[in-house]
C-alpha cells in the first residue's frame, strides 16, 4: 500500500504547484509522500535482503537520509508561502546557513533520486521484476531531479508518471504477496530457480 501511496501523493503534489513556489498543499503532499515511500521501501528492502544483502545494507541508510531531504524541501515550500518569500529568495537566504543547506538540501535532497535509480538497477540485476519495471524506475529517477530543478509542471508530470507506473506494479505485487501468493517484493521463485540452475550449468562446464 505504501509503495503506491508514496508516488501517488508525489504525483498529485505537482498539480498544486504555484507560479513562484510549490505552495503549501504541494509541500505538504511532498512531505507525506516521502514518509509513505520510506515505509514501503523499507519493507521492500527487507524482502530483497536475502538476495542482495550488500545492496540493502547501503540502500537502507541512504533511503532514510534521502527522505529527510525530501521532507525538508516540502517544508521549505510551506515556509515560502507562510513568509511570503519567493523560491529564489529562500535559496539565497539558505545559502547564508551552509551547514543546514548542505546537510538537509544539497546532500540529502539529491539522494532520493539516486536511491530510486539504484533500486531500479538492483531489480534489473536480480531479475526480480519484468524488464520494463526496472527501466521505467531508472528513467523516472533520472527525470525526477530535472523536473524539480526546472520547476516545469509538464516535465514534473512526466517524471512522476515514470515513477508511478513501476511502483504501482511493486505495490500491487506486495498486496498480492500478503494474500499468500508471494512475499511482498520477493524475487519470484521461478527466477531464483532459473538463476540457480544456470549457475549450476556454468559450474559443470
């Protein structure tokens, strides 16, 4: 459920963007989407741990810090409206506080699309999802920062859709897994058996 709520709220938020700022509603939805995404991704990592323990060990803390950055940007949008300041003005003011700027924005912020891109690569390498799911996830992760830097709503809608589609697949599969078909986010058994048989064949040769 949370794997779906995260990208859905993120996609809805971009429809509330205002000319000079993302606004209070969009900022609130962005912060909430980060929280939902974090819950869903932590559950997904738990299911991928057996297949890719090193990846999960790195991805998990990166995801937590990335979420902090996403929430910070959402709160910034709210403050822009509350204090009647443009986005450019808040960035200029933020530069006067380099520790906060770098810790919460310029480092933590870009981690979020990086986390999503690494997840797409991991799913492709593990063959844990159909090929288009991993590809769309990687493309969405690349488009996401471009849409937020340009602040063009049309570009944001495209980036959000690219992220929404793969997470819809992952979220629906997670819900079905809870009903007994397969653990949420788990690598399909046929993929694992196919990979194991392939490795065994290579070892004999």
